[in-house]
C-alpha cells in the first residue's frame, strides 16, 4: 500500500513538471510579433513647399515607436501618432518608423515623400520693336517650380507652344489673350495676360486750299493733309513746287505756275515703308474770283443768313461770326431796310455802323457804286457776264461819290454794283433776284473780283 501511494505521488509530481514545462514552452512560442505600418497624406494634395504631411500609424503588436523625419522641420518623434510634419525645401525625403514591444519584437518601415519646389505662375514678354502689326514677342517665363509648360496664343503664330520661352508673332490688330499653364506633374496653375496690337501702317493724303484759291489757279498755296496712320516719319517730294521736298507731317506747298504736278509721299515705321503718289493740276492764272447764287440777308436776317461778304474767305459772314480776325477781310456789307426792298444799299465795311449794323472790328474801306445810272454806267449786265479775267476790270473806273452811294430799290433786275477794296482790287456784284420772306428776306447775287490789283 505504501509503495502504491508513493508511486502515485511520484507520478503526480512528474506529471506536474511535464505540464509546467509544456506550458512554458508554449508561452515562449506565442510571443506577440510587431508589424510596423503607417500611411501618409499630403495636405490639400499640395506637393509644393511648404509641404505638410499627415501620418496615420497602422502598426500592430508594438508598444514603442521611434520616428525619424529626414529633412522635415521636426526630425523625430516617439509618439504613436505624431503631429503633421512640414517640409520647407524641395527634395525626396524618408520617413522611418521603428516599432517594437516588450517581448523584444521590432520592425521598421520607410516611406519616401517628394516635396516639389514652390510653384508660382507668371510671365512677361519682350517686344521686338513697336506694337504696330506685325508684332514679334519673345516670351519670358517668370514661373517657379514648373516642369511642364503650355502656352496658348489667341490669334498668334504659333497658336500654342510647350517651350519654356517661346517666340510668337501677331499680325491681326486688336487685343490678344496670352495664357500660360504650368505643372509639376501633380499641380497645375494658369495665368493670362492681354497684348494689344496696333493696325499696320496705312498711307494716304489729300489737300486743301484757302477759299481765295478755290479755283486752283496759279499762284497757289496748297495745304497737304497727311492721312497716314502708324508711321514714324514722312518724306514728301513735289518737283516744281516750293519747297520741292519736306519731312513735315502736313507741309504747305507753293505752285507759281500752271501745270500738272506729282506729289509723292513716303511713310516709314520700324516695320515697313510705303509710297503713294497723286497728281494735281494747277490752272493758268486768271486773277479772278467768281461766286454764284450768294445769299445776302436784309438787316433782320443778318444773324441767320448774313449780310457781310468776304471774297478772301469765300463766304457770307453772319452777325455772330464777325471777329477781329475776319473783320479786316470783309469786302462789303449789304443793308436791306425791309422785305419790300424799297431801300437797299451796299456799304463799305468801315461804314456799316451808319446803318442798323454794329461796327466791324479792324474794318477796311471799300469804294462802293450802288447806282451807276447816277454817275455813268461803267459795267452792264452783259459786260459782267463777259468778265473772265481780272484784267477785264482794268478799263472800269470806280470812283467813290455820294451820288454813286445812293440806295436803290428792287425795280431794276439785274442790277450791277461796283466796288473797289482798300488794297486796290476791283469787283462787281450782279443782283439777280429779290426774295421776299418777311424778316428772312434776301437778295441773290453773283460776284466777280480780282485776286490781285
């Protein structure tokens, strides 16, 4: 019995030892392994410095963590979940995690992150010469951090380009949009600007003359009117005129003799030169100015129709248009008392104030013969019609007298009135009609006068 009991005790103790050994062996074999794992996220997907990175720890079995952040503003951490890290310089950097536990298990993981240079989109251009078509532009990229470029030129040649600093030509005038899009493979930015192109140079001209030279007879002063656009300089050539050449924009040219002349204009800018020529014919000098169907109002129509006449200006001058500048150029005034035309007379400019008119500033004196029938007729209606040159007045004697100044009525039509200006030019007025229209009544006249005495 004792032997059996001892055997049982010995057996039980051995069994306990075996169980303990087996348990301990199992405990060592089942130690917790470490799995290091984490993910990163670039905030706002913005890979241009400064780049901010958020880290999510997905490790398992670890008790401690050792982080190292190569190139970041914070280079290490032992937190399980570190705060976001920032890269302020472009480059490729390693984020390293070493995870471990108390059982001695550990593992590392490394993830690379790329921080691109800070991106900025901008550009300018260098214009080759002026902004007059055609315009060549050399683009100047001022962007930062770009690896790819797309230029779009509205109306340009080429229309697009992937070069960093392309050249483009615009020929169509107006506003043109230039757009630049840059990318670093992850981010894209765009900017656009507008360039204005001026039209290409045009060349044209015409001319004008003073009213006294409306007959285009020699001698003639011609005012050249330059109508060209977008030119920088001009050269005029007019053989036979004075001057025969000029670089003025709008020169005045004198022609002393009759004939046909060629006027040549050369216009130049920094892009091109154009030449245009026109011809003008100067008539022989008759030394005579002729005006037909001129309206001269009675005194009450002076402000609307006008009662003063200037052969130099070739026009009727109304009451409100009389100035010191044109006063000296008035040849005569017409005074009509009323619409019945019972009392009419032509008046010297320096004597109009003796009627219903105000004085003419800088007025000159003209000899007037209203009533040739009272002093001896010098020129008849047919004689007026026969005057074709200024020399045809040479035989006409115009003498001032009170009798010759006598007013007239409307019973004689046509009536010829003679005058001689202060500078010695002789002239004649042919009244062809008396038109009754109340306060707006007027006479119709033809006028012939010498250009020079």
